[in-house]
């Protein structure tokens, strides 16, 4: 049983939930469905039961700390294990859109100052998780391209292990951007807790910095406002380039993965690769979004 829709049906049956009709919201690394009763179901890829459990625990902890966060549906024993996959169930958000730069700064500032309890059992930040698998599975790569990516990844892993001192380690979102810190009529809400971890807060800040430096989508004035609002400019930190390059590599390998499912994305994936190889001039580059 590998199809997400089948997995969802089994999980709903186990919990006594109505899953008909289930409306597909998104199919990427995870598959999300809208269910009756304003519930959103999230079906993971294989082998992610522990991560799904972490997401539920983090949601409940953040809520208790007063941080507006997507909420796991109460009263359900979750995550639900179905074969090698996990399914979690969440309260659907009201109408929302990408958070403003001020909202993202405020949320990250508050989040980075929380002290995660020991029982939350946050994993250490893993900036390179699944990158080797994505590179190995990318059918569009030739031998030299695959070798280059693996060597580049190896260099970054080495440099990350020797990061210079920065802010104290703590709770980090892991994938901070306007699509994961969204704005509702009641204020910002934190979404997508899959990469939530314990590590350097700079990782979240670099996620915003690449929008300014790498892609040129965040204007200088907005970047300066973000830094002033948060209280720190991560670009001046000695470890910035390591985390920037790691962020860029994640985006390249994600495009490679998506191109394997959607061949029309092959050109975008190859363009991203040639950019980080230095074949399209200096940053900013103009990468198009992939699903």
C-alpha cells in the first residue's frame, strides 16, 4: 500500500474519521488532503513516523507557550502508522497568505528565545538530511554532475561541523519563510513543523537572507527592516556563507527530486544546478518556484 490516498483511507478508518470526499491540496515531499470537518490530513513519505510524532509534540508545546501555530486535531491518537508511512490530522486554518517580513521577524525572534523542554526531544538540526538520496535518485544527472554535487555536499558537511560561534543553540523552525509563517486575520501562524529542531538560530535567518541575496526577491529596504526588527544581520556572521550554500543546495536537490516526478521541471532543475556551479554569473539568480 504505497499510494497516499489509500494510506489516508486506512488511517481515517482506524480513527473513525470520514475521509470522503478527500480533496488533494498538495503532493510534494508529503501529501496533504482537505477532509470534511475543516481537517487537513498530512501523509508522509516512507520512514517518517518519528518526524510526524515530533510535529504533533512541537505544535502542542508552541501552543502552550503562546505561539500561534497550526494545531493537531485534539482527541486523536496520532500519528497513525500505515505501513511505512505516517498520517497526521490538523485543524484547517482560516483564510491566510504569506506572512509579512515584519511578522516573520517577530515570530522568529519569539521562537528563538524559547527554551525547549527535555521531554520535547528535539532532534539536532540536520541541514543535509536526504540530500544524498536526492542526488542518487536524480535520473537527469550525468556522472560528472552527480560527482560534483556529492563533492560540494561533502565540503559543506565538513564546514558545517566547524561553524564559528554564533547565537546560542535553541529551537529553530528549520524551514522559515513566508509560506510557513503565514498571516491570518488574527495574526501570524506557524506552519510546517517537519524540520523543527535544536540548532543554530542563524539557519532560520539565512532562509530569509537567501531571498534577498540569492534570488533578489526581497528588496534591500525589506531586508534591512527584517534585520532591524529581529535585531541581527546574519549576513555579517562568519558562518553565513556555509549556511547560505547549504540552503541553496537544498533548493537545487528539491528541484531535482520534483523533476523526477514532473519532467517539465527538468530545465529549472538544471538551471539551478548550473547557477551553484558558477556558470550563470554572480547572485542574484532568478529561480522559478517548483511545487
